[in-house]
């Protein structure tokens, strides 16, 4: 019967017409199969909040896809307003990586609206991340020797008490790589081998980076300095540095007269070599505080505001921090 219909079709349509008919029937099926195969191999849509974290995730995704950076340029995550394009990227995301409410205070509501449509990884909540508590007050003593050996074995209690700048300890950065590799492999098993390979490669690179920075920072150990806001607890603890205070109580808070007076007195009493400001904050108050002392002013950038986004950004950020510290603490900045 089928052969009879085919012969009739050939007779009525001719061979060219029948070939066209068969192509019209076959192509949609082939196209659907191709689309399904492409969908199975396409990378997940990943959004990352801040540049240092984005750099680590970009490294894990190398060769597979590129994550979207939510906060670029010199914008502070402490005072960021979500743009429509960023909101659209979040809404379409398969996975979102962020530090936590202590840093990206604008993000909890937008993330709640995702209602389970994306895998959300809050770095501060991960059990493998060593979390330091927020330091209270503007002036501190020298870093605890035990803390220098092992950064915070016991995590801080919870939101509001945790120092969010976890990426400034390269060992935490290595833990973030492993966390990201596992999360991405779960939502995108077709590229699990690539994620695993990237994690192994980057883990070795960050181990080497820690050794490199430890050697570079050796001359700065024991030299007291003051920062604009307390963003460097992890960095100083890992590398044995001596921050003795911070002008601002938090990143978005201007220091009051009492705190400025307290820090100036501490600056004079300790002979602190440097006061470090940040690109996002006006240093006028710091200039007034150091006037008449021997302290020099230099810039530290804990988030990489001036760096292009991408896998290389994390290493550059950490090397820039070390370079600025050594330069100023050894007398290279004014």
C-alpha cells in the first residue's frame, strides 16, 4: 500500500517534487534534534555579583561560557542600585554567586524573587569558607598570632557579625573554586569534566600566588598602618600584617570627629608608616588627620575597581594590594 502511494506520488509530482516534500517532512525533525543537542551542550547562564568573585567563577567556566558581572567599574557593592539590565540578567540566570547580605545589601530582595528558578550560592554561608568576625571600634591591637596560623576555624555567628571580604584570603579563594565547580557540575553535568579541570588548574595557581605574596610582603610585616575602612582583615591575617585601625566604621559611613581624633592619636603614638584610602572614597578627611605626622597616604583597592573583568582579575587584584602595601610601608609613597 505504501509503495503504491509512493508510486502515485512520484507520478503526480515528479521526482523533484517528491524530494521537496520529503525534505519538508524531515528538516523540522532534524532541526528539533539539533536544537535539543545544542541546548544540552550550551553553558548555564551564570550571574556573579562582584569582580573578585566573578574572576574566580570565570576561571572555573573557562572554555565553557562566561558569567555576567553584576557590579562593574568603581561602583561600591555597599551602595549599589540594581539596573534594569542587571535585573533581567538575574531573572534569566541558572545560577547566581554572591558573597552575602553584609556586602551586597541590595541583593536579598531580588534573589528572593527568583523563587527557586536559579541556583543561588551565598559564599558566606558555605561551611568550607573560613569567616572572620567584624571588628568593633576604630582602633585595634596587633593581630592575634593564633589567627595568623589559621583564619577563623569557627565561623562568625551570622549575618551582621561576619566580615564579608573573604576573597582576600587566597585559601578562601581556593575554597570558592571548589564550591563553584561542584555547583556548576550539578546544574550542568555535560561540562563537569571541564569545570573539574579548571578547578584543579586554578587551585595550583592560587597556591603559588599565596607563596609569591608571602615572600613579597615579608618586608611589610610588623610595620603598623591604618586603613580607611576595615576591608583587609583576611589579607592581613593570612600574611601577618599589622593594621592598627580604620577611619570609617563601615564602607558607607563617614568617620566622626571622635574617631578621627582617636586614629590621629594612635597614628602619632605608634608611628604608623601609612594610611591607606580607597578609590571609591573621598580621602580629604584622611589628609587632614595625617597632617603634621610622618605617615604617608596610598591607595588600596580591595575589590578591583579599576581592573577589567575576567579570569586574570583576581591575581592582579592581590598582586596590586601587595605592591601598594610594600611600596608605601617601605617609604615609596608620600
